[in-house]
């Protein structure tokens, strides 16, 4: 069934619900009854769009009850953005089957893969009651993204297709049209992301900070002086994703009421949220989200003590036994959702290393294959993940149609003898009396692997990698640093090898973007300078100069231009084959189980699910607005 047809079906369902709903004058949300009675808030029938989005509980779930506060723990104040992530209200969003459907939009239509007609819901309002219309899109496009003081580099690079920006039209209050000269298959997935491409802003709120809409003649001297820094003030107030400005209107199910920094954030239900259940009752069911800031190392213990109603942040598989032991005492259950990254733990040889010697090693496919073959993944799995992980490459997981055993295991099965042969073939035959390989200058062959130093798990895995690589005469020296320093060292080429998680989307289909599998982004630690070259259109970075990487780039370009599903799938398979053969990144273990703590009174959290950032937004695609407390 086409996405557009599904939108039509949703629209009809919404109209039917609205008909029944209007006949009974709708059920008012108890949380808002006092404000409605005082005349401070309009009745619910006037707060919803004329055609709200109808959502229904998933398999094994049920319609809920209103009320309650959901408590969760976060590691630092910036994690308040998870209210935006978990709320997962997007122009278009992923279903649990990872198909795209309209959400904030009433519908969308795609023509020739390059023209996107976005239809808004009539009567939809921001959380402060102001109308949400095409003016919010126009303001963002013309006055924000198109203003050099706010966007010095111009609109986001994600909107470029073939180096050209789209034509954007606003024919009426409920219609926005984006048109490119060539197909743009990335557009809708970008809108649906956990951290989405946001192409709208609350114009009515932000205009008060924009020089174009401020009458300077009415300002006093002090205000005029402050006006010189209007752009920074505008940017400080305009960040829908950060979710740290309580005054900034939102379209999410809950609105943050607490200014950052703080140790406790309160998300209060949005009185104008656009979704209803199948009985026409406005969502969400839960009144408030409470995000308490905690030291990361204490989150597992606090979860076991019952201090949280729903928790995934800050807990790992290694905590599962401890958490299970405390279930009865603290009245919760521990679910285990598989993660679906390409790999949970990955080594990134820096093909753009500054050192000529190390760049030469990292670019030699024999070297990368040897390092992969010399890792005892089974030992790592048994020692750290109870044997529950999937050993192999940074490829795709079994839930993907592209999955094959060869993609997972090629050059990734433990074979130190073949690894030694490959290194000898490279001429790395000199060893000291202990059998340790030597560099050309006579020094021991030691690879410095840099980490962001954020988990002890990384150190534990690298220690086991070091033990395994001793069998091929190579040692590991681990160098941790803060994330910003870590990234900058990689980008500059100072780092020769690093550690991070694998490809975000380990369950792609033909419509999924393979951009991360090609040199298109600086935050690809195996080829940061090639990615930077693409992002800056050749102004910085380095041009790709390895044939296999050039082929990946060309295949991605071919995928972008194709509108044929079978051709797109074939491109995906070829790109995955190249990665398995070339070992540009060295995966170790994947499909790690993520413990999910769920209070026994919290309902509609699925027993079986996947835990992923994008696509998935972690809890987002499972509709936390449908979660409810049975008390």
C-alpha cells in the first residue's frame, strides 16, 4: 500500500472519529478541566485540528486512562531533549514497521521523487494556542535559513540536491511545496529522524527577536544596543530540538516547563496536541514527564531502587542480572530489546591519518583484514555480553532484507594464522625476541586507539582486542579524551584509529539512505577528510583517492537519482558487499540487548521491540503518548 493511500485512510478514520466525537462534545482531559472551567483554556473540541491524527494501541495493547507522572533519569541537563525525541511528533514519522506516514502533516504527496506537497491540518495549533500554518514554514525558509546572520552558510546542506537548493512555495495556509530539479529520496527520512531536519519555526514567537520585525524607532538606547546582537538572541531562543527553552512553543505531546540548567525537568501535556485515540480522546494519556538528572554511574542503582518508571538511558546489558534481582522489590520488569546498529562496537582505521606511515598501513586492505581476522569475537561476546551478542562485521542485522551470513562473517572469523600471513605479505616481518612486530624505525608495532572515554565497556573490549592482537605481534595503547577533543583529533588526522558505534541504521531497506556508507560526512571516522570534502563542496578536506571508496560515492549518487525500488536495493547490496570486502570499518559485536526498565503499573510499553536511535527514536515509534498508568 502506498504511503499516500495510507494517509488518505488515516484522514477518513480521523473524520469518522471526529464525527462521533463532536456528537458527544468530546471528552475533556481531566488535567485541563479546571482551566477550561475558569475560561483560561478553550474546550478540547476547539483545541484540536479539524482532522486530528487517530492512533490506536498496538498488538496486545489497549486504550488507556488519563493521568499520572512518568519519572525517568537522565545523565545531564542537555538530555532534556529526550522529551522531544520520545514524543516523536514529526511532519512524517516511522511506523513500527519502519514505513513513513503523515503525523503532524495531514497528508503528503510525492511527484517524480522530487516534488513534495505537504498538507497541514486545518486548525492545528502550537502549544501556546497560536495557529500552526505555512507561515511557520515560510518564516523558517526565508527569514531564518535564508538570513546570513542566522545561517551564515545558507540553508542546511541536507536540502541540497546536486548542489542546488529547492524551490519552496506556500500557496495557502495549509500547503507547503518543496521542489527540486532531481529526485530527493532523503527528504522524508530526514523529516522523520530522531533528531529531524526541522523546516518550520513558531513564527509568532520568534519574530519578536528578529530585526526584520522589530520597530527600532520604538526602542530605547539600551534596547538599541542590545539589538546589535539580535541574531545570537534569536538563535538562543530558537531550538525546537534542544527543548531547553520553556517559552518556545512546541508541537510535541509534552512541553518542557523548566529552564536549563536544572536537576529536575517537568514536561507538561500539550493542550493542543494533534493526536487522539480511537475513541476520540486527546492524547497523551500521561499528564507529566519528570526528567531527573543523575550521575550516569548511579542510574542503574537508582533504577533498581524503583526511582524510575521507564528507563533505558544509563543502563547496559551488564546491569541486567542486577536489575532482574530487584524486580519484585521495586515493582518493575526488565525487558530486553535488541539494538539494531550495524555493530555495537567498531574500530575505525583513519584512512586520512596525517602520518604518512600510518596512513599507508590503514589504506592497505590486507592490514585491515588482518586486524579483523585477529579479533577473537567469541571471547569478547562470552566475556562481556553473556554470549548473547551477534559476532561479526559492521554490516546489517538479521531484520534487514539485505542480511546474509557472508556480510556478517567475511574477514571477521577468528583466524590469527591468516592474519599473520597477510601482515608478512605486507613486509611486516621484523620481530623482537618476544615475537612482537617492529615498525621500520625499530620501535614496537603499537596502534594507538583513541576513545571518547565515556564507558568502561570500551576499555574492556579493547583490552581483549589487545590480548588477541598479541598473537599477531601487535599491541594496543588506549588513549581516552573528551568527546570534542576526540572528534577534532580524528578530523585533523592526528588519530590513526578510533572506537565508536557502528552504522546507525542496521536494518535498512531500499528506501533507506546509504549516505553513511559512502564518504559524505565528516563524522565518518574512517574517512573524515573525504566526508568534509563532500560537505564543503571541495573547500576543505581531501578528495577521495581510493578506487573502492570512489565507487561507494558513485553508487550513492546513483541511488539518489534512482526512482526504481529494485535498482535502489541492488545498489544497497553492492555497497554492503564492498564494505565487507574492504573492512573500511572493523565491526566486533552487534545486536546487543538493551535493558528497558518498566514499572508494573505502566501499560502499553511493548514487550518485544527494537531499540534504536534512527530510525526509531528509541521509544518514539512506539507512541509514548499511548503509554498509561493503571493505578
